[in-house]
C-alpha cells in the first residue's frame, strides 16, 4: 500500500504509521494493492477506474524509459486516490491474464501497433471479470492514455449512405462496450445503445510533437483539479447563421451570468446575447475579446479536415458563396490561463490523428490548460437559424443537443464522462430517435481528458451530480434504427431531379418545389436542384423523406449542405446543416 500523504510505498500491511512522514494509515480506506486484481473482497468508496495504455509504445513516443513512465503513473494513482478516485494501471504492452485452473499458468500478452482492436477489448473484459469474481468494486471509468498509435481508436463504417464527405467514423464509444466482436455489428445497427455500457470513456491523446513534459503537465493539472474545476467564467463564439441556436444551447451559461457583457465595448454586429459572432470577429482581432481566463469554452463554428483547416471558421451571413474565414486558431487556445473544459460543435472539431498541436484545436487546448474536450471526428450536424428566428423559437438537433445537455450536466456537477452519457441519451430519446444523423452524432463526438473530472463552483459550493451507474442509453424495448433508400431511376445520365421526374410520382416534385420556396423565404437560400432524395423507414413505423441540398464550394474546403426532412405527405419536419 501507499501513504496517502507522501506516497511512500508501505511493504508491511500491518503497520499503522508511515515511516517517512508519520501519517496514520487507515487501511480500510487507503490501501491499494499494486496487484489490482488481488483477491480482497472489500469494496471501497469513491470513483473506480482503469488507466489503459501501452507503456512500451508510449515510452518510445515520449522518448522516456518505461520504468520512469511507470513511476509517473504510480504517483498519479496515489495522488488521485487522495481525491477519492481509485485508478488501476493496465498495460496492454505487458498484460497477464488470470490463471485457468488450479495448476494453470497465467497467459501474458504484449500488444503492439499491429494488434487487433479486439485484443485490447479482450484485456478490458478480463480486468472486469477478475474484479467481478474477486468481489471488488468494479471499475466504471476508462482513461485511455495515448492517441491511436498507442491504444487504437476504432474506425467504424459511416452511418450516412453515399455521404460525400466521410465514409468512416473515428470513435472511442466501442470501448464502453468491450463485450466482443459482435458489438461492431450492433453499433452499425444502433442496437448497441440498448446495452449496458461497461465504462465511461475518456482519452488523452498526444500529437506528433509531444514529449514527456506534455504528459507530466496534464497529470499535474488533473491532480490539482480533481476536487473540481473552478467555474469562474465562460467564453462562447458562433457563426452568425447559428446565433439564435447558439444562445439557446448556451442558455445555462447566460442564466448563470458566466458570459461577459460586451455592451458599449464592441460594435453591435460583433456579438449577440454575449456570444462573439464570427467572421464579424476574425483571427486578426479575436485576441481582443478572447477570454483567456474562462473555465468553459463553447464553439459553434465551422471546421475542416484538411491540414490547412487547423482552426475554426465563420461564414458570411446568408451568403454561402462568399466563403468561410478563419476566426480562431490553435494558438489562441494555448493562451488559456485557467483550467477549463471545451465543447465544440465544429465539423472535425476534435480531430487529432497524425497532427501536431499547431494543426489541431484539441491538441492545442490539452497542451495548455484544457482538462476535458468534447468534439467531433467527422462532419457534425445541427440546427440553423431561420431569418425571423429567436432563441425561444429555434429547435435544437444533433450536435446542438449534445452541446446543450453536456454543459447542463457539467454545471450540475456530473463528471465530464457522465455529462456526455447524459447528452447522448437525451439525443437518442428525443424526437429524432433512430435517425442516422443522431446515431452519427452520438458516435462521432468523443471525450478527451480524464473522464472522472467535474466542475466545482465558487458560487454556492460544489454541486454533487447524481452518480450514474452502468446503464444503457435507451431502454431495452426501444425501437431504434432505420433503413434508407435512395430514390432514383435507371437513367443515370440526367440530374437527380430528372431521374426523379422519370421514376417517382409528382408528389416528390411538388415537395421539392415547396422546400425551395420554404428555404428561400425562411433561410435566404436561393432555389437550386436537389442533390439527393432518400426515403427513411424507422423501426417504430415512421416514414420520412430526406432532401439534401449542397451549397457552393467555400474557402477552406468547409462542407456546406442543408438537409430537410419531411413527412411522406410533404410536411417539413426539420432543417439542419453541416457545421
């Protein structure tokens, strides 16, 4: 066991005082056997989790010896334990399975960069089963240390058929369900969401320019804020096309008076209800309003996947042809002075694979003072303001719901991983239940950072969120999922609209005409040909039509598409757009 004050290793489990500092040892509370799979049947209070990494690969990446790295994690475990978090180190590069039979030998595996994803999942299941068999408190949190080159990040098939932007999704959600290979097919069918998740998952990735100092710095900040990240102020920045949506998403920040008042300090067209509007505010002058001392950052801006699209972008209001403009860059996040949490709705807002901190908002944030970051690995989707919208009249969908519910739960005191679980569940059980866009949003938004962290409040003390157990995102009897059929004829030479004319009854053409009128009257979108028409059949019996309209190409290769769903009779249900 280890002394809770100085971290000194105590070899004799019967001693009552630490030989180094004299601290009295409470064995029933503070004892942590380094062999975390021991046979003790006592259950300990607090949060329990696993640190999952590959020490050999991580040591090589960070240019440090493996023994030093082990010592770093041992110290981190001791310090976190003082804060009520019991972590166990699981090394995929040197893992011994439990013995099979009385005379059996323990099987040891050494996974590497070429190992199967399911080999990693198998280790996690073995850890869980051994905890369960020993009667120990089961680990609910999984903190993955390292990027996809250390512990692989699953890459799964994209939900949207014939999507022009992506054909796959990088996601850590599979680690919440490490039950076996069949979970991949269940994820693709959405049936996985009915299963009880085993872990709340977070990952600490490292960029191509990372060093051991990056790990040490993050773990130090993590320990210092393990009793709660102080909630002092917030900063919000959005595209003007989504300003009313963004105000509704950020409602808790506004009602809590966490966003700064810019009245008299900025031109009126540069902010809206305390949210910075971009590109009215651009990268050249954003530092004049950027709040480097904020505790929570909310971005509802554009993002791109190209190397040159390293920051976030804003677009001109209702003038898609004029392009998108850089409005905040990774360097701005490196200036943050206070421990903070980031939630970004931007497309590719949480990308990091193969990048350094100067080409990833996520890596830049984590290299400075960000402790938890939620962002998307692919194109994100959300609501767009109509011309006469107000915060009270706009409807939220997809990424908006994730951001809104995540911030609400964090401000109630839930851990960041619990907050993301609550947000995912709210989206799945909402009006878009079973939608491919909802499933995509749930899977593509990942949590980066220690999943056990939460917020603390100077106003009124810490709010203790209800402890969430291992549960499913939707009830077992929920009818989720759908099938999608592209509507087209055998005549491939003409446009999609011409194909529709020759193959489908006039109702589709009438709906298309009505949508064009609706988009122009309510969103300022000039009438155009439809780029894709689909029929969606939900497992609960609902049927919808989906119309895709691609906008003109914009600078920075920012995807621009409006998606409109209607009933088969032509009633418009939702209008949303790529972020």
